[in-house]
C-alpha cells in the first residue's frame, strides 16, 4: 500500500489525468439518453416483452440485412414518422443503428416525445453481424 501512495505522490500529474479521464467518462455515460442492451438482451425484450425493434438505418442498409421483426424508420425521418410509433408509447423500444452511435440521438428524440421505455442496442448491426446472429435479407 505504501508503494501505491509513494507512486501517487511522485506522479501526481498522471494520477490527476487518470481521475479527470474517469470523470469525463462517467459524465458522458450519464448523458446518454437510454440504457444500452446487448443483441441477446434485445432479442429477449422483443420475444418476452413485445418490444419494438426500431431500425433507424437507411432503407438500403435495412434491405441488405435486418433483424427479424424489426421496423425501419430512418433517423432522418423519425420526427416526421413518429405517429407510426404511437402504439408503442408504453412498450419497450430497442433502437438499432449501424454501429451503436446514432441510436443515442434517436433515443433523445423519443424521450422528448415522452416515450418512457427506450433502449439502445450496443454496437448496432455491426455487433449483431459480428456475433453471427440471423439476418433477413431482401
């Protein structure tokens, strides 16, 4: 224990940098609009709790390969097509994007429209395909 304390005193700049980095990471995680779920958890939500799997990728990406039972509303059209989601206002919604980045912005849009049970699929379709999970292709 003494060696750790000695290291921290000797290298206080590195310890301070580490603490600042951890603080920024925690703040960033708290600002995300919705909790993330793994592809397996998304499947459980869809099958067990009748969650809507909302794919916000472009129609071309959606047609190239999608999760079974998912609904495609491109992120650019989400606010215009919000009425299509009215039946799911109180049900779980899992947002799927390409890599898991855009889903946070889509979750913000849904949260502002008072959707209460919104989730983001961690890693998006990249994670889904990386785990060799089944796809529907047109």
